[in-house]
C-alpha cells in the first residue's frame, strides 16, 4: 500500500545559551496520520563541561492557544565535555575525510557536529567511521564546505520521535538548557516527516 509522505526542515540550526529555555517553531499536525520529528543537537562550546540538556516534545489537541500543551515525551542528552577538535585544512562539500591534526576524535560509530564559523545554517552532523593519524573519515560526504579553524563538537546526537494520532493538532520541541545551570551553549535543528494517508 502506498503512503503519502513529505519531509521538511521545521527550524534550522539554532543556538541556545546556558540557562535558557526555548521552544521551536510550532508544527501543524492536524492533517497528519503520523509525524516523525528528527532532532539533531550538539554542544556549541568545546571547553565547557555539560551535565545535560532536556528535550521535551509537546503536543496539543487544540488548533490555537497556549494553555493546553501536554508532554508527549522527553529525554536528557548532550552530557559531557567535547573533545577539542578543530579543522586544520578546509573541508570541501562531498568530502568524506576531515583533516584534524590534533588527533582528538574520541571514537568511531558516533555523531559529531561541525560548527560552521560563518553561519549556523551551515552546521553539519557527521557520523564517524574511522580515525586516522591526523584525520577522520565520515559515513557520508559533506553537504557544506567548512573552513580552517571550524570547530567540531564530539558531544552530539541525532534522534527520531514518532507522534501518531489524528487527534493531535500541533506539536513543538522545548529545549531546556537550564537543566544544567552551569553548562554549555548548545545548537539544535528540527525537521519533520509527515504521513498524511496510508
């Protein structure tokens, strides 16, 4: 049976300072059979230890108003201190090998976030597959090019949350970066995939 699906970015990379709580752009789910939220995030500062940020998916059964939000699910992530990783050679779009002569990439099989020095919109999640002397390999080629001096956060995640039910009319993501009142600035991005019929 065919499904009618569509995907889009809800909110591009956004900085959230320590002790700040924000919510994403609201998502109209009134015409959706189910909605998948793709949440990506990473520490935006490499030197600050962080005991976690709380991410809360909220839903509403009403088309407007702010008094009827309810918690759908929540989790705490971004715990730790990022390794000190800086690009020492420019990385071109489509590259799968990233030059980091500091050799500080902690492990393979993990997400990292390249913090673009020019614009947040060009931040980029990468999945590490191999650590070499002076560089590391990633699973997919870069979408954006990155410059010498751009930092890479080793504390990052990419996660999918499914919302199902035609009685849910709106959804949003709350980012509680006051969960650790003495921690780090973070960056997050939110995308969605909707299924409107089965």
